[in-house]
C-alpha cells in the first residue's frame, strides 16, 4: 500500500537529544494531555513508524515515533538496543506538559513497549503491544542469534531468553520452518525457547507497568504464539494482583501485522493472501479497538 506521510513538527537525533525520532501534533486533538511513543519491529526501518504517525495524528492523538536501532547513534544490530531512548523521549514529552504518556509497538517493538513500560513506571502510564514476545530476546544479526541480549538499560545488558538451537543452527531452523510453512515462521522456535528458558529474569515483568495494558494477537500469527502469550500474561497479572486494566483481542485471520496499515511485507504471510477481505476488516477493527482503549485511558 502507498505510505501515508505527514511532515513532523520536530525531529530529534541521538547526538543532540539522546533519542532518534519525530514528533507529530494532531491538528484536531481529541486526546488532550495524552501522547503516544510509537516504534516498529525488528527490521528497524523507520517507514512503518512514519505510517503509524499519520494514523495516530489522523485519529486526533499526538505521537512521537522512535527508532531503537539501525539509525545514526544507535546499534546497527539487534543487540543491546537501549531502552534509555524511550526514557529520554518520555522526559521530553513530560517537559512539554503531557500528563499521560503511552507506548505502542509491534512484534519486537511490542516486546520493547512492555519492557519499557515495566522499567519506567514513573513515566509510562499505558502500553499497547501488538504480537509481542513475552521475554527479552537474545541478540541477533540478520536472523542469526549472537551472544548477548537484544536490549540494555542504563548501560547494562538485560537478562534474556536463549534461542534454541544456538547460533547459525537457529537461522537454519528458521529457514526450514519458513520453507515448510510457506511463510516466515518462528512460532515453534519461540515456543521452544520459552519452554526451556533457564533465566527467570528474562521474563518481562509486565505487572510493574503503572497503567492499563492492551495486547493484540492473531490466531494465524506464524511468528509469535499470541494466544498462549496472552493467556500467560493473564496468569502473571492475576498472580501479582495487577491493579490496572488488562485488555486483549485475538483476531481470527490477521497474520503477524496487527496494524491499521498494511506493510508491503505482509504479503509474505499466508493469512494476508488467503483471507484478504477478512484481514481488511480485522485490520480496521484492531485500530478501532486500540483507539477505544486509548480513549478510556
């Protein structure tokens, strides 16, 4: 689909501001006092975030989109990506007078949204995570796991779940699964990693988030086990007596991209090819569900 783009009100760099991003003010603001920090997945391209900026601004919400790797001043690989950029962006928004700051992310970005929300309860009061992972993942280079954590905070690598099998064998397994399923497929590899995880601190402490949480998933997501992940989230929040609202939606046909926009790469997924009309409908519904959640925040 053609990308819808608008000009940012302000741009930021790692060198000058400590985070790489763009800030957009909605012309007709219907979410006063609120702003969303949004970011995309592991691919690292900024285009998806810019498309989401248009969607948020068109819906009447101010938004600050971020890059967390791949841009000047940030890690080039999915290793030790600094959660600090979200902290600095949130502090900037606080200085502008915003009363409520929320996070939105998809896939690896959904993982980051939950992680950052759990680490920054004094700044973040709402998280929307689309098809997220439930644990901090291992670092990787072009789909090949490498030693270390995908994320860091205040200069320290965070505990992470190790991918199984290790190193190049994992990438080879990913290729085999993709060829077998005829679409990008990591769902069973993640299930194995979660089941055999020996690092309790790798589990994202979503119960520390100081505000409501919305998680979006799909029954046909070939990348992440959304249904199981949401069930575990519910159990964890109940166990820790979570004081805020937890909402989730599972869509029957959407694949990995549970978004109001349809990236070109979504055509790689069977669900998007097989259920085109259903995906269009569910994509619209997912955005309506998200906006309704943000209005109640």
